[in-house]
C-alpha cells in the first residue's frame, strides 16, 4: 500500500533553508521520495519523513550529469512505485529549471503534478546584498537572462538589454563574463555598476562589486567562481560599496572646502 | 521595556498564505507591530503574537492612499516606540515594492533593517497557471516591467521587449493593456500568445488566455480587472488552453484523414 501517486515540484529558494515556503515544507513533510540536485540546500532533506528516500539527481565530481530525460523517467518511476515524489530544485522550478518539462512528461503518464513556486535567486540574491532589481527613478524593469543557452552561445538578448534601461540579471553566465562586459563596453556603458554574487543567502556568500570597467578584476580579486549571479545596472549603485566610496569622497570634498575657507 | 528596535521587510508572496517563507513566518511571530497593505493576505496576521499591533497602510475605498514618506516615518516611529516592526508586502519587497526606500530611510535613523525575500508574483502567478517564464527552445529570458511608471507613461522598454525573444511580464499594467497590445501589433506580433491573471494563487483566481489579437476581448469576456498580471510570449502557448485547442484540431484532422482512407 503506497501513498497516492503524485509529483510536487518544489522551488527550494536561493540557498538559505529558511527561504523555503510553508507550502514547500508541507510537501517535503509528506514525501515518500525527495529528488534533489546540487543547487538545493541538503538541510532541507531533514524535513522529509524517516521512511522517505533521498535521491541525488545532480552532478557529482568525476561523474556525468544525469540527463534531463533520465530525471523525467526517474520521477515517474518513483511516483508509480513509491507514491508522493517531491522534486526539489534550487530557486524556482520554472526559472531555467526545466520544471515544465518534468511536469509535461509526468502528465503524459496521467500522474498529477503540483507546482510550488520558490523564491527566485534572480531577485533574492541581489536583494540580500541590499540591491533592489527595481527602484523608483533608477530602474522600472529587470531582465533575467541565462548566460548559457542550449546552443552554447551567448544570448542575443544581452545586446538588447545593454540598450535598455532594465536591470540585467544573468544566471549561469560566469564563463561568459568577458563577453558580457565587452557588449556593455561596445555600448559605451563602462561606468555602469555591476556585481557578481556567489553562494547568495548562505554563510559562505561572496560578492564582487564594481563597474563594467572593473568587475572582471574584482571577480578575480575576490576569487569568485561558478555558479554565481551577475547583476548589471544603475540599481547596483545602491550597494553599500558605493555609499562607502561616496562617503569617503564627500569627506574629502568637505575637508578641501574647509581648508579653503580657513585660508 | 520593549523588544530591540528593528525593522524586517518581509515579502508575503503572491497571495496564498502558504507561499510565505519560513523566515518570513519567524519574523511575523516575533513582531511587535505588523504594517501591511492591500496586496498581503490578511490571514498572515494570525501568525503575529497577540500583543502585536496590526496596522493597515494601504489604500481604502473612499480614502487617500498613505504616501510613501508617511509609511517610512510610521515604520521608524513604531520601531522606536514598540520594538520589532514587520513590514509585510505582497510579492517581494524589492520588486516594485519601494522596499529599498523604506530600508534607506530607517537606516538613516540607525535602525537595523533586515530584508526577507518573498515569492515574486511576476514568476509564481504564471507558474501556477502552468506557464514557465523560461523554457528550453522557447524562451531563454524574461523581462519584468511595470505598466505604471512614476511619470504615468508607458515604459519605453515595452517597445524594446516586443523586439526581443524575452517573455514579457507586466505588473500594474491593466489600464495600459490597449497601448501594450498596440505596440505588439506594430511589431507584427498579433499571433503571440498572451494571458492576464487576476488574484493569482488565490481561490478567486481568474485568467484570460489568448493572443495579442484576442487578449483584450478575452479580458472583457472573463471580467478581469486590476490588479492583474499580463504575460506575453511564446511560453504562454504552453498553457492548457492551447493544448485543448490543439487536441480539438488534431482530433478533427484525424477524423478527416480517417474518412479519406475509408472512402
């Protein structure tokens, strides 16, 4: 006797296990199988019942990544043999998460699928650094783009984004950072603020802040690697990094004018 | 003796109270004051301690909306007089939420501010309708734009979005729907799928699905009003609405060919 066959796609949020939703928590608590990957915080598995299988479906060092078609099939098999399968994904399942492919595949076997939205890293990770993707008077839109398209090439949308007033958020783009920077340079935007965040929302979070001109050297200086989130746009100028610079520079101005008035 | 002075900006998610994060829940549970507005589900107030004040800071019928400067000041006053203030906002505080303004203002009084990201309606509301903002082979980016800019005019980014391959998500755009549709028509995109969702994630959710050509009449037919979320792009073609249409049309094709082969 197994639980009712069902698959729930749960967005686990950016990394901090407390950024899971209550609905996501309830799903995990009633899971017979949890299939998770590299971007999920493994602390979330502790919410699953003792009897639940915990299946890793991500990439391991020295091993091939499981293909999407293999994951799709695995979810269906476990649902039919074990009952309630929770598919736990970093961020939100429908933001570059291939969640819809898993949903369609399972539905083609007549298996009920529920989707539980998660906190997307694209918004939350800059936010936790004090940078809003939109801000009145600075940016009235944001554009979220993958750096790694299925063809392997950089998305043409990045050139269009460089001409817009949108805040640009690039996921999976670290190995294309030089190309991205070059596009913004070509559009004369070398002074546009830019930041890169690795392990956002986690205790080992790392950040590099600068401008299009300086961001690549900042990334090297702070030893950031993949996966990381790249944010480009004037809203990044709200980061404390720039406030400190402005404070220092105002202070110098004040000192100079003080000297002038006393001489 | 009051709790330590502190302000926590909590994103409440799109409406379903179970789409609050665990971190957001803990913040509300330790609040002395909760300031909430129209887009928050009032069911969330039940998580607050009995002693906590619940202050509505949104728009009421026949009353003026509280100005942002008044809200900023209120948060600071309550933090200084009552301790821990939770500012509860629909969706995420940093997505058209003016959360950064509240944060900066409070920090200028040396009051500690924490931000708890929420599930953004921009992603979650289409997702709950089965529409992913990105999908391999269909859309490798999404662009979130406000329909109502601070100047009152339609954002110029919408014309740029109409030329991109991005999924376009427009918040607060219902009173500009005709203008938006017109821009897509001018770019020859009358067949692009489009949908409008009101009260997303709630029991009274309403949806209109169609194309640029038909979406305005679908909105009228389903009696949708503000606030609602507009989604334009080929990913909307993944909505069940289109699958049903394709099924009907395939079925007819099959019938025709059957007739041909038997005659």
